C-alpha cells in the first residue's frame, strides 16, 4: 500500500537515512522549501529548483526525503508552526476562537500554497495536530453537546479556509499585476461596469458596498471577515442556549 503520510513513516522508523551527506538537515531543507513556495508558487516548485537554492544536487535532497510529496508535507506542517496558540484552559472561548480564526486566515493569505496542500495531505504533523487540539479544546468550552463540537469547528474553520484561500488568490493576482490591492480593485470595478449585465448587478449592490464601509480593500476584507466570524460565534452561543 502507498505510504499515506511522511509522519506515519517517521513513526514507523522509516524516515531519513544514516550517513547523510552535504551538511544538510531536514530543518534547513524544509525552510528552503517554504521560501521557494512563497516566492515561486506551488506549480513552479521542483526538487531541482530546491537543490539549486541549497547549492547541492537533487540526489542530496533525496537523501533526506523519499519523495517530493514528503517534502511538501513537511513544509505544510512547518507553516502551521507559525501559528500562535493560546492556553485553551483559561480565558474567554469566544476571544480565543476569534484569535485562532484570525491567525489561520493570515496564514492562508501569507502562504497561498498552504490551502491546496492542506486538502491534499492528512495534516497529522506535530504543528498541525497542536493547532487542531487547541481548536477542539476551545470549542469544547463553549458548552455545546459533544455531538455538536465537530460541526461548530467545521462551520468556523471551513469558512476561514475558504475566505483565506480566496483572499490569498486575490493577493497573488494583485502581485502579478504589479499593482496595490486598491489599484487592482478600482481597475477591476471600472472594467466590470463597462459590461451592461455586470454593471446592472454592481449597481444593485452599490448600497450594500457603501453600507459595509472601509476606505481600502484591506479594511473591507477585515470588516466582512469580522462580521461573518461574529455571526458564526453568535450561532454557537444560540445553539448552546437552545440546544434542541
């Protein structure tokens, strides 16, 4: 059977080899992988490009990992290690949930490659598991019945996953266009209003855009995210007070 995760191979004692060459280690290779993924994107990443970055041969890299998938999975967990996790035993669960959701959103935007990899692999590295454990502990403290905890986690963090993924794609398009986010947004709005059918829909939503407020794209994105997250937390609170 194909190996399901690099972390399962580690636990089975199959990871790495003895007599490792090149003065490398997995930590250095993983850090370089994260940097390349950030600068070049997931589609352009290759073991050959990584080896060039490290100034070694591709075979030297394969001494530390068996496959490219193994390396991407290590990079994925390294990114999760950037999250700041609260002490879930103390403090207000609502504020802790907001903080975790906000951190996760920022991580997805900072590393657009994380989103597809999180859907591709098992997410059982130590940092990913630590994040999942704290999320579970925080939501448990909300007072939901046990059968509702995973649903509440899904409601909040599937929303954050989608929001952060789309925001990350937007940031990539902005960078590719060589514009600021506000310049790109204004240019796009000018373009779509030149198409009659699209312009009609934009006009219908103009009052909603004005009511949302925000002088910049960043402010608009933050306001929408905060309001949506507040709605989800209010929903959890309502379900706790009226469980049936």
